[in-house]
């Protein structure tokens, strides 16, 4: 179960002086390439999905694949919404399976940035989830991602950084100290002094956007000064593009599969080299033992109804799916009816929460209270309920036999 709490993951990196890669993915080649690299390097990794890339893939189709890949990985993984534009984006990401969200209101003025970020923090924290905010502005200069970040650089100031973190409660801060999204023009000059002061004042994991194109030395100095998460995309898109062009030159008749040959491996090699440089390589086992795993909670109710026809029950269930499914932190609402006519209990709800923190917030949420009072309780009679997490402990055959009282013949 290698989905881990992202706050714990980045705190571990921050405390131990290394940075975790937040690799933006736009296809399955990226997803598989990134995870293969993390497995080879034994590195914790953040699978990052940027809202600005949603025109390249269907977020709701991609997330189940990302989640499945994360769950079968043997290294610690977090799934992060990158550059979320609004509270609605954050709620959707939480519902879809992210366990960390970034809200990016860095293009707005300080007051508006605080207002938007604070709302996202309140909602995400109620779902047990950490938030990254950005202060100052990291623009794009050229390359695939540049046009998505128009405008001029604005450096993060120390005074604003302190006030922003205090007022919003963000868990990680993305700073602007001279990096750019997309390709660099020349060698960027990074303001390490500014970074150092921000780090000393805030003492929380810092984030660098626009990782592509920095030198090894620049990365090392960033990490020394509190950077625990490095966002990286353009360089991966570039190695993929180079690979596709080489395939096209090698065989001008190539079609899709021919053109995509070795793309995943090229992405993977680039990611692995970054993990080794950033110091996350070799940290997987430690992170898995020290960080909380990220596990959903299933809220199960089985019940009977008194004096109600099937149509009324079905209307109540449909309304419940709609209303309860919209509460932040609720991932899915399943309603059901027993197959056997003579079952002791005839009906069921299964509500999936992304995190145990959601249990109490869900119970108190006005939409839940109104639905329960007006529609559910008047119909439902006898019922039992449980909030549970799946148990996935695997005993070896030997210890199982020992527990069962020795060998069975
Ligand atoms: P690059 O594309 O410059 O690597 O930046 C990625 C990034 O910051 C995504 O948030």
C-alpha cells in the first residue's frame, strides 16, 4: 500500500536534506516511466497532474490509472494536483484520488492569493490533505509549458512569505527566486540569499517550480536551502520529443507504436538521474516506515425501511448519491439492495471517504445533516453502521500455520 501521506513525505525530505521529484505526467508513458525510475532508484515520488495540462488527457480517466499504479508500486508515492486554479479544482482532485493539492493564485494580488488559498486549505485540511501555495510569480519564457505562465517574474519577498503562510496555513510554499517554467534563456541567476532567509523564517518544506534546465550545482544549493519538492516537466517532454523524432528519422514509415518506441525508457532514464541527483534515491524504505500510509475509510450502513414502497426508497438513494457525493472528501457513494428477498437487512450505503479526517466533517456537514433528517431517517428503520479501513496485513504461510496451532495435514 505505498500511497503515503504527502506532508509526512515532504517533512522527511526537508528534515533529511533531500528533495522529492514532483514529475508532471501527461500520458501512460510518463506514468510508467516515472514509476519505473522510482523503483530502480528506490525513491519516494510525487505523481503530479497539472491542471494546465488537462487538455492533453481526461483527468477523471487518468486518475484511476495513476492510483492503481501507485498502489502496486513498492516505493512510497503521493498523487498531487499541480497548479489547481480554484476551490472547485481542489475538491474535484480530492474526489478523484489526489492526496495533495496545490492552489495557484500567484498571478493575483497578495490579498486575493491569501483569500483563495485559505479557502482551499480549510477544505483540504478537513479532508486530511496538505496544501501547497505559491507566492511570487514563476513565469514561462519559452518551450512547451511557457505560454501557460505569461507575464514577468515576481520574486517572493520574506515579509509576504511570513504573512502568507501564517494567514493561509499552507503546508508547503512554492517560491519564486529566479526559476522559470519551460526552457531557460541562458543560465538563470537564482537568489539563494532570499531562499535562505525564507527557509530560516518559515522552516517548512519549500517548493521549486520550473526545475528543467537547472545545473547540478544549482539543484544542490536549492536543496541545502530548504527545497524539499522539485517540479519537473519540460525536460521529460523534451526527451520524449527527441526520442519520437529519432524514431521518425530511423523509419519514415513508422506509425504510432513505432514512433513511441523507447519513449517510456527515455523518460524513465531522465527521472532516475534526477532522483539520484536530488538525493531521494535510496530513501524509499525509510519513508515507508516513518510516514503514515494514506488509506481511505469506508462508511458502511446496512438498513431496512419501514412502510415505504421501492420507488420512494430509490428516490431517496438517488438524492443521497447526488447530495452526499458532493461533500468534500467523499470519493464515492454506492447504494444497494440485497440480492436475497429474505435477507435480514435489505439495503445498504457504502460511502468512501478519502481519509479518516472526513468522518466527523461528513457527519456535521449541513448537506449530510439535511439529507439524513429529511430523507433518510424518516424512511430507514433498523440499521447498523461501521467506518472501516481495509486490512491488508499479509501473514506468511508459516506464521499463519503457527497461529492456527501448527501444521495441518
Ligand atoms: P518545468 O517544465 O520548467 O520543469 O517546470 C515544471 C513545473 O514547475 C510544473 O509545475
